[in-house]
C-alpha cells in the first residue's frame, strides 16, 4: 500500500532544515527494508509574521510504499525524536493514499491562506480517523504536517526535493528525457509554455533540478533554447520554479 507522510517544524535557525530531515528519514526507511520512499515534496504554507515559523514556513511530504505501516510509523517517530532540533515543534501525519478525504485537501489549501489552530487539526484528524501526532515542543507542527499531505494529494502544489532513484542534487550534464527517467522517477518534461519535450531531445541539467507537481504528475519544467548545437533545452530558472510552486 502507498501512504503520504507529512512532517513539519523539525528544525531551528542553526540546524539543518526539514527538507534534509525528511530526505534522510526516507533513506532510513529504505535502509530498514520496511518500505520504499518515493518522491519527497516541499509545500509552502502561509508566510505571515503571525506564524512562528523557522525560516519559510514550509512543510514536507513523503510517499511511502509499505506493507508494514505500523512498523514504519514507529520508525519515523523514533527517528524524528532523535533528529529534530532543540526548540522544534515537530508534527507527523500519515494517511493511506487511496483514503485521503477531501477535508484534508481543503485543510492543506486553507493552510496556505489562513492561520490555523492545533486543536482544529486534532479534531479533524480524530473525525477522519487519521494518524496525527505532535512529537517535540508545543506540537504546532501537526498543522503543517497534515497540510503537507493534503497539498500533495491535491496534485497541483509544491516542488520535489527528492525523487525515487538517484539523488537529484548529483544529476548534471546533458541528458535526454529517456536517460533522465532511468535515473529518477519522473513522469514528464514540458516547456514553460506546456509543450511536451520529445524523449530524445537533449537537455542541459545545470542549475536547479526541482520538478513540480502538476495534475498529479512529477513534472520537470524546461526552457527551449534556439541555435545551440549541444542541447535544445535547459532547466527553468530557480525563481520561476519557486514562483509556480510556492
């Protein structure tokens, strides 16, 4: 079975961020033999001075394939209690992909616009029989962890900081879509105008390789380049990707 796992507020100003903790948690799940971690996505929540965020108020969602959800849950709880920074307010949420209710998607979308309360997160989780727990500090991370699951389930929010396969930060050079898809789990590659890139076209991967979530698909956005003999496309720039995925 496949599950979406949300985590939030695992760091402090001096520590590694939630993205790093989420990716390493996925690696630990893989190493344990209890499950397989798929795409890891970052989701922007309300960016407002009234929210006690560490730096950008983003949360993280991991896709986990496992037939041992109880053991994976226990592993994640133990890992986060060990890895979360002092002063963090970590929250953890886990929902089976095929059983994510619309109310959780709405919670995620609302978390991008409005201030939400921890008590309401717990009430919604109880109503929908969803696994949600606060682990460190005042537990306010339950708000963002459940929002991360809802936003990922919406199919049109966030960007991927980790993919199943090769570590995306190590991929560079010039590759075709066919070659890239052998390295990582990627559904499609399109231009900023929405044109599908041919499987044998050459793409320069120098820059910021962060696919986005579009229509439920892991989608890499590129720019078409004219009059270049080495490649016909290059990665869309960092500012553009942030603008369409925050």
